[in-house]
């Protein structure tokens, strides 16, 4: 079955022997593990509307969602930089650094969960938590402590909503996006709208996807070799699906312990969510789509060299020491995962009303 | 001459008496003071090219021009917010606040000088100074002092250029933008390219511009009344030209001293540039284009209420106390200065190379 003898071309190649047959077998294996990014973003049926996406785009780019009105989602999940900040760790509120390297928002809709520890099930939950988290938060007065007392979250959410309610352009946009809601400007709808916009940020047409769909010429021989190794060495055991990752969890250091730079001992990863000792140092298997553009790597952001990241994964997760040419081939394959970035026209954000006027209303 | 008796329509109106004649006289006065924003951006002949604009757009949105790779031009001059930050004062490096309210980059190409104190002649000089200034700077190691010793500026510029030179996508883009340069990645070309992009950020087709061009219906009666007052009370004496300001200087408090909130005594304005005592508390007359969207107002950012700003200007600069209905009319007129914002597709920024690789090069 895997030989597809019915195909004249394949038969010819079979008679001639050689790479085409091998490639066809490889493609079948690959199709069992991976799938192309679809051409259009998968919206939730009955949920996604152009009005929700338009509102979500405004909110995604709006610094007024942050305490000091200087941070927006787009700052750390920068669509100009493949959905990441490019920083080792990202600056949040008052320049404080986040605790883990930022994950790309591109194709995040295809992930099984969000964050390195999977604490958010979907994009909506990720938005809810990220706006409220510190950094990128709206929580306390300037100069307050960084950690977020849970008791203040409700009032911080209220603060976001009160601010949005003073902006007539937002009130209109929420009404259009949620026409059936009696009081559409609420935190749940903020998260819902941003998630709808984020779900549009997909990158189809990677060379690997063209190859998966049958275009033999899309991958170079080195990339085909890299894919063969990626599957053969076991990388595809965790990095699979549409996103080549983004869903399951793995302990960082299954086969061999990483250095403390790569795995800082005080970050227990998934265990902080599940409270299970067996999840200590487990992290979500990251999405490898556009990985050549999403450096630095690992939850610790400890390297920005993709070759080094490949070598580390092989040794720590698979107990394999890769030869330099094997690393180069796998890196070449990983570069075939770079897709077409979404074209985003910057939104025009609704202006603030005068503060005095807003205060004197009611 | 002002009556344009040759126009049949005007003649008809003249025979009927009334507002159209008055409007025609007003239009002639207005044409003597103001001019519409052109439909296309004025590039420097022989200087502006699509490649320079494309490079400048990338640099404008790139946080890697800042020391900690977390600030870009677009953060304070946010094209989604009419070219301003919307903040009282804007956060720069390490969250430090800038000393004056940010001026819009929209239509700044039509200003006679840049900054509140006019210390930059044109956009290129403004870019050169802003990237090097603190905030929004690249100057010293983290935690260094905020003030910028002049001696470090050369090395800070070198730092920007060295960083850009490690990014292959930028090296290519500079070569395309400056094909005749032997070593195109230099600080002068960074500023030149950003200035070329910024010069495209114009907002034509304001209601006032349509009215100036002859469309009587473009302004409401209140706006016509506001324009009449704007000229009659003397506002147009300083706020004139294409940008209704943006060129000359005026002492804040010619007729009556403003409060210390509006005019903090330690900011001497233009005098810091000219070193002339007569320029103490003189500031550039700001551009009023899109003024309803560029709150807060004044160099101090001390009010975000346009009505209050109008009243303050009348009393401090003209010695006039405006009645509430006069203020309302002038505000209505000012809202007719809101133009069509530029449509900006977010650039895709070139990725960083691995640091190790960049370090091992040379």
C-alpha cells in the first residue's frame, strides 16, 4: 500500500530505483505524523464573525489594556517578528521581565494548550490570564509589588472594563461584535474577541506543507534528509500534528539532564499547574512552525542557536548525540516550516474621551 | 475680488443675501491662512524611493533599535493612535518618562521644525536625535544613569549599526535602499530611511480640506462659526499653514501666565536651544491636524480636554475669555481637521542571526 504501485510515476521511479520511491515512503510516514497548516483560519462555527475579529485586532494592538497604557499584546507577540518578542525574556509592566521566553502567537490556535506549562486550555483562556498577569498587567498602582495577589484580579478586570467603557469607539465595536449581549463590554468578551483575532494569525504555504501535499521539489535533498532524521531519531514522537508540537508535555531531561542555564532549577514547569511530582520539569512540547524565526529557544530562552537547540533536544530528550551533518540537515528541515506570515493592516484605535468629561458622566 | 462676482452661484447667493456669501468671503480668508494636506506625500525629489520607504518602515517598527530591544518609534508615535502615545508623558527606556508630551508623527513632514523646542530642523534630524535620546535609547548598559553624556552618543550609534549589520535581512534592505553607497548600513542612512517612511504618514481629506477646496457642505454651521472665530479671535495668527501650526514659536503666556501644571517652571522650552532669554517659555506652535485624536495637550500634557485647551490658549496667548458657545464652536471646527489616516501594513522584520554565529563572524 505504501508503495502506491498504481501510480505510473512512482512505478517508473521504482523501476529506476532510488530517491523518489524513498520520498514517497517518507511522505506517507510524514502524513501519518504531520498535517499542513490550512489556507484559512479555523474559526469556531457560529462564534467567529468579522466584527469580533475587528474588535479583537483593535484590542490586541491597544496599549490601553495595560496599567500604564504602554504595553499591548502585540509588543511581546509581535506580528512583525513571527509572533514573538525576539528577546531572551520579555519586558512587561515597568520593564519587569517575564519568567519564561514568550511563545509565538502564530498558529497558536492549533496548539492543544497555551503557555509553556499548559495552564490555559485555549486562546481565550490565555488572553484572560495574560492581560491579568504580571508582567503586562493592569493590577496595582505604579511601584507596587510585582506578584499578583489573586484578590486583586477581579478589580483589575473591572479596571480594564471601566476604561474601555469610557471610549465610545469601543462601546460601539463591542455592540457590533456581540449584538445579542445586554452589556457587551465585559472581560469575557475582551478575551473572546482577542482570541478570535489571534486565531487568524496562521502561516500557511510552508515549503514542508507544499511537500506534504505532493510537491517533491519543495524540499531540498538536505531538507528531505533532515525530515528523515527528524522522524527516524524520534523527534516526531513529540513534535507532531499540524504544529509539530504545541500539545503534549515532556520532562526536559528525559534521557540526560540539561544544564542549569537551560533548565533553571526553580522553574518546575507543568508541576506548578498539576501539583504532581511526576510533572516536575515537564514543559509543553513547543510548536516548531516558523522556528527559525522564533529564537531564542526553550522556556528559559537560553540559546538562540537553532543548531544548538537541536543538539540539546537530541541529547536531553532522546539520548542521542547527533553528528554535525545530521544537525545541519535537521536545521535545514526545520527551516522548511516557515510559512507565509499574515498580512496585518494596523487598526485605527478609537480615541479616549477627555478624562474630565468621562468623570462627570453618570 | 473677494466677492467673486463672476461666479453665478455666488451672485445668486449675493442676490438672495446671506450665508453663502459670508462663507465665500470666509473661504478666501481661510485660503490665505491655510492649505489642504496634499493627496500624496511630498517626497524629496531624487531622494525618496520605495526601497528607502520600505526600509524606513521596518526600522520604524523595530524594537531592536532600542537598548533593551523593547522600544520602537511606533510605540510613542503609534500610528494606531493618530501618531501619538495617548499618554500624559511617554515611557521610554526602563519605563522612564519622557520630559514632554509626544508630538504626532502624522503630517510632521509639513512642520517647519520638529520637537516642542524646535531643536531638530527636519524629520531626519528628529530621528537621529530620538533614537539616541533617553528615553527610547540605546545608550548604556542596563541600570546606567538616564542622562546621556554626549561622549557616549558616537558609541551608541555604533552599537545600533553593529546590531543592524548582524541581521542579513537588514544588510540586504540597506543595499537596496542605498545602492550607490559603499557601506550603506550607517546611522545617517537609518535616519534618512525612517524619515522617508514618516513622510508618508499624512492624513488628507479632512472635512476642513474639502471645505477649503470648495465643498460648502463639508463643514457644519457650528464648524463654520468655529472657523470664523478661529480666524477672528487671532488663533490663525500662529496656527496657520498646511498644519495649522508646526512651524513658528510662541511664548506660552504672552497675555496671561498659565498655571504651573500647564507650564512647569523648570522647562524653559526654546531657550534651551537658542540660549536666548527672550525664548524662555517659548514653544513651537503645535500642528493642529487631527487634534481631537492627539490628547493630551500642551508640552506638559496637562489637559486632555480639547475645550479646556482652547480656553487656555485664548486666555494665555490672546488675552481673550471665550464664552462656552464660542469654545464649543471652535472645538467643532478643530474636529474638522481630522483626516484619513494612512493605511499601514505591518512590516515583516528580518530575523536575528544566532548570537554565537554573529560573534564568531569576522
